[in-house]
C-alpha cells in the first residue's frame, strides 16, 4: 500500500488570512476586512465588498472633497471660520467646548475632524463644500461607488435622539453616518499613498493630517516596525468600531480597512481584535521578500 502523501502546507498568504479569520471569529460581530500590500500586490478580502456603516471614517472622503475644492481655488486652508454656539455638535471633538467667536482655519477644522474626530468641525466642513452631494460626486468619479456620505453629524444625532434607544437605532440601521465597503475605503487610502487623491500635494497633506491621529487603541495597538500609521477611526460603540489606515515603513505600505457592526459585547474585546489583525498583517508583510 502506498504511503500517505503529506498534506501540502497552505500558502503563506492563505495562512495569514486563516489567522485573521480566527481572530475575527473570536469576537461576535459582523466583520468587513480589506488588506493590501502596495509593494507585493497581495490582498486579503473578507466581506470586503459589503457596504457597511463607516461612522466617522466617512470624514476621509469629506476631507478629500475639501482638498479638491481647495485645489480649484474655491477656498484656502488659511481661510477662517467663526464659531457660533449654533454650530456646535455633540459627541467626539473639542470645538464644542470652545467659546463662540473663536476663529478657526480650514486647516484647523480638517485636522480636528480627523485626529479627534470632531463633529463640529465635520459639519463646518460640510457647510464649506456644499453638503454631502459633492462628496458623493467625487467618490463616484473616482470609481469608489460604495462610498456614500449620507448626511451631516447634526442629521445623525437628531435621528439617534428620536430613536427609542441606541441599540434599537443600530439594529434598525436606517440612518448610517456614512456608507462604504472596506475595499473602496482601502482604495481611497491607496490613492492617497500613490499621490492620486486630488493631487500629489493634496494626498501628502491628507496623509500628514492622518498621521496625527490621537486614537491608537485599534490598528496601531500592537504594530511594531513601521514608522507611521496614518489612520481614521469610526465609532458607535459597542456596536461599531472601525479603523482604516496604512502601515508605513521604508519598504512597505500596507493598506488596512477594518469595519465592524452588530457587536453587542464589551468594546475592549473588539478593539483588541482589530489590533491583533493589524499585528498579524504588519508582521507578515514586514517579513516578505
């Protein structure tokens, strides 16, 4: 009788995907994951084409549209907006704590919108660019058809207040903060890294803003050996905890887009799992020839 042939070991990328699946399955949630190394071209896609609620990750397409209009000369990063009490929004951010009358530059607003996810800054930028419509138009033009800015922060908070409770609001999913597939948001990040989002200069400025991100409990949590990780979180905890960004080293750029939903457990476990997924991907691509 012929000896049994040893099983062929899985390819390295398949092993990575299997390990990522294992981490994701350890936390009961709906997951959407897209990972791509720009140097090797290797990709991992787990529900990557499912359109999901971005929460504040939608602020990246909004920033891109702002830079597009700046490039057309419609306004400048140095222009100033005077804060009013009526413009203040609840939730994340610091501008709502400032006195009315303070003047903030467009660059201030874009920076705070991204690095502390400031909702007041978000709606002031929406006002500046002409609302969600122009954001959706540029995403359509760029072929990122699943990315959809659904409304302002004010719209979302009004809908939440009208709901019976936060869990019902999430389960009904009638008023997302924004929509995108993990893949399309990853493609937007890839365009920034390649200098193709608006322009090379605009892409560079957007990534530099993202490198100042204050919240580091997800993608950057366990990653080592990368010099920077420009990224943007999106939150409606414990139900949604998203993070998208790029692991950057002198030899590697790894796009990571991790979306979650329908999570009803402790937020710490969800954040830890996202951190472990980034750690696995970071270690794998750092070691690739």
